[in-house]
C-alpha cells in the first residue's frame, strides 16, 4: 500500500509507493486509484508528460493553467533527482502565496501530488534528470500562466549549489506581486 504524507499546504501530498525487491530488482504500483483516494481526491488523469533536463540546476516553472483548464499534477522522477515545489494560488486559502517543496528521486520513488490552484516548478539536482507527471486536464496554451521561480515575495528556498538554467519564458515570468489569481 502506498505511503501517503500530507505536506504543510492543504491538498498537497507526498506519495511513496512500496517497492517489493528481490535479486532481479524491484516492482511497485506507481499509481493505484484506491490508494490515491486516501488523499481525499478522486481524479481522472487525462495526460502524461515527461521531461529530460540535461544539466543539474535546470529550473522548470513556476507553471500553472487557469480554469477551466486548471491542472492537478502527480509528479515523479524516473532518473536522477529534483527539488519539487508547489505554490498555493487559491485566494481564499489560509496558505495563499506560501510554498512547499521536497526532493523527489528515482532512488526513493516518491511522488508529489499538487492539486489545481497551485503553481508548480522544480530544479534538477542531478544531470540528466527525467521527470514524469500526470495531469487532470489537457494542456491548453491560452490558459498557460507562469510566475518567477526566484520571486523574493515567495521566498522559495531553492538549492544554492547550482547556477540556474532557465528557458527564456521562465526567465521573463511575472512576479507574484503582479499576479492576479484566476482561482
């Protein structure tokens, strides 16, 4: 049975599938709807995405989609390790504007569930980090939004050991103080 741990923002969970190991390696259920329902969410995931980041320190995010295309995400690492972050963008939430994060790694096999209403981003901790995530809504370019990954108002404690590698889009993302939440 998958181990589930609530993080400090309502609705965000770490999931750790149990690995059954033997001399050949291991087997685990990466996703089980019955186990996942223990988070209090029932979601039909409709799209799987995968990225490969070649350099340690690569930053992807902070990304989100506005309603009606808002996405919940279930994120895991297939190779390497990342520092994964969720930022609460739900104006009525007691934790609006706060973030939580944790290390996800292929070695551990842990996952992060991020509900709709959050921005998501990560920094790779290893070279050749491969990330896979499920989404609850299809990608919609018109609904796509982003926030600055290094916004001082958010104060995310990113790992300092790396020089960030960014896309032009992420480097030009707006600051939280200029963000109007669509949630």
